[in-house]
């Protein structure tokens, strides 16, 4: 008998028929003699609809009240799925995130899991019940409801699989697995049989929403092998694991993220402590910083640009002006990030230059560049961000960057916004290494302040606890 965690996203439970479809998958798994914990998201577009309802009430609702509101979506799904399972004669019980033992920090709307107390789940499993857990939610030290950020149900599922030492963690969704690019937007994409945690983490962080990036981070940390598969079509999906088989492809995928804001601070003092001051303040506000670019100093001054999510740009701007007292701060929300991801890029020369050549041939200006061993990201104008929408499978197989990044449209607007502005005659330097979102100074600082991560010491399945932070 195995313990299997199965997670179903919003589209998989969007209406009565889909709920019964999920109930049948779960019941079959349970009837085959397995213990099953199911994690579900809110139905269909419920979370978006709740956000829209909040916007009808006020412009800037409190984050605490947003979490109170948003958590209600998942609560509907768990009750309906448990009812459907019971209808099929499969004993099931629904648990909210807090009943299931999810404890989080205080960061409303983007809380991180601090602990998972699994006694309740375990005792329900011992009673041979299927346990249906609400994803995306937990409880903080104030006993307030928190949510884990958009797409957070994936993280809930992985956390349960890690804490219970599950034998399998299956993420059911509305596509058949992880593809080389979003199969809904790009023609001729290819489903990957396997992908490594690192590659998946990059793809997820860079905009491929099929898995939430924090869930992949957690899966890597606790070595939880994931299977991404369709809830509608019972065919093998994609396995996400530490070491994947070589598929003879250097570039595993292409991702686009339009939720990007570039913030530029001009004329900051060129002295030790400036970056700490800036990114320390942003860390205090839990703002995730991605790419950072700074100019070389001149006359004791330098300029710093960084990217963050658009929803965080306003707070970042306010903090930099009001707390750091920088006068010359601007935000550009007309950008997008296109990235290519694949292990082994670093040891293969010419990948970066081919990508840049492809962008150049299409007259697309690169505003910022970020590299790591397994990815290259370019910040470009959003108007140009259809760039990879024509990814084709053969081009990927040939590693032909011109085709991979071929644009369909012409007529590109060029608008320089880097701090290497001609007018200022400033020379830019690429910070070394350029940071990835999950390794941003803000993030690292927050980790440093909140103590080192501890490995989970879950011992027995029955009494396991996830001690470590996410
Ligand atoms: P769920 O509701 O199941 O959590 P999501 O909408 O969060 O599903 O994620 C699934 C969607 O992710 C797919 O419908 C697809 O459009 C999108 N997607 C983006 N990039 C990729 C990719 N590389 N591979 C597969 N799907 C992708
Ligand atoms: N319902 C939440 C969202 O839409 C969480 C999730 O789907 O994973 O973001
Ligand atoms: Mg999702």
C-alpha cells in the first residue's frame, strides 16, 4: 500500500462533472489499496472573481481581509469533492488548511509555510478515509487565515507529500504535462517526459505557470518527485526529479513573463552599504527582487535598476522615496521577460550569443540580461514579447534560436530604459552573478534574518511534522 498525494487545480474541479471526474480518479486510487490525500484549488476562476469582488469595494483592501476572502474559494471545493467521493461510496473528509495543520508566517497574501502538523491528516488516513485538503491556505501566529500566493495549492500538495513521506505526488492539471513552452499559446510544443527540479524551477519562476515555483523549490529541498499530468486524459505526464534522462536537448523550454516592473534609482551614493540599504528596505516589505543592474560609479554616484512583480512596484517606489529618501526613482511597467532554460548551457558556448542574435535580427532591444548555469533571461519591451510565440518543435530539436525566438509581428518600438542611458554616457556593468528571483538579496536577507532553514525531521508517517520553513 502506498501513500499518494494528488493535487487538482481550479480547471479540474470547475463544475459538477469535473468534480465527479476527479472523485473517480481519487476513488480508483483509493480502491487500489492506497492511502490518498487530495489537495484542491478553488473552482475555475473563483479566485480571480473574488479578487474582482474586493476591487468593487475598495482600491486598496487590507491584505488580511484579502486572505479571509480568497481562502473561501478552496473551502467550497473541498466540501464539494468530499461530498462527491462519499456519493461514490468512498469515505472522505474535507479539511481546511488550518485543520490540516498548515502554519505560516505573517505575510498575508504570500505567506510561507513555517510548519505542518500532520496529526489530523494521519489520524483520518488511519480511519481509512480519503483526506481532502484545501490548498493555498494556512494560519499564522495570530490565528489569522493566510494564503500562499497565486498558484499556492501546488506548494500545499508538495508540503504534505514531504511531511508524510508520500510515495507519489501527482499534480493533475488541464494539460498533459510540462511542455517546451505554454501549449495553449505556442504551436508545435513538445511534452517533456522528464525535467530536473532546477530546470523546472527556472521555467516556473520565469512564467510557466503549470507549476508554482515555490512548490518546485520545496520539492527539490525534500526530494519529492512530482508527476504533472492531465485530469482529463489518462496518459503519462512529465516527471520532475533531481536527475532527468538526457533528452538530447540543451534548451528545455522557453518562458515569458509579462508581470515585470523595472525600477530605476538614479544618483545613489557609490559607497559600501547602498545596496544593503535599498534591498534591506525592500526585504522588510517582502518584495521579491529579480534582476539587478548597476552602473559603474561616476563622481561618487551610481544608478541601480532592478525588476520585481508589477503588484509590488508601487510599494517599492514608496519605500525608496519615503524611507530611503531617494528623489530620482522611476518605474517602467511596459516590460516583459523572455527566457530560455536548459541544463548545460554554461558549458556550451554560443547559446547566449545565438539568443541575442535572434533578438537583434528581429530588431528587439534588450534592456536587461540575467544569466545562470541553466537559463538566460532578457528584459524587453512588452510590445515585443510575442517573441517566442512561434516556438516550434523542430527548432527546439535543432537548437535553432532564430526559430525559437522568431517573432510574428514587425514594427517594434525601441525605448531604452536601462541605466546605461546614452544621454548619461554611463557605462553599465553586469553584476556578477545576476540574481535569480529565489536567490535575490531581499530573499536571502529575509532568510538570514529568520534563521537558517532546517531540514525536516519527520520520522514516522503517523506523527510527521514539517519543521523546516519553505
Ligand atoms: P491549475 O489550475 O491546474 O493549477 P494552471 O492554470 O495553474 O493550472 O497551470 C496550467 C496551465 O499552465 C496550462 O493550462 C498552460 O496554459 C500553462 N503553461 C504555461 N507554461 C506551460 C508549460 N511550459 N507547460 C505546460 N503548461 C504551461
Ligand atoms: N486558487 C488559488 C489561485 O487561483 C490557488 C491555486 O490555484 O493554486 O491562485
Ligand atoms: Mg496552478
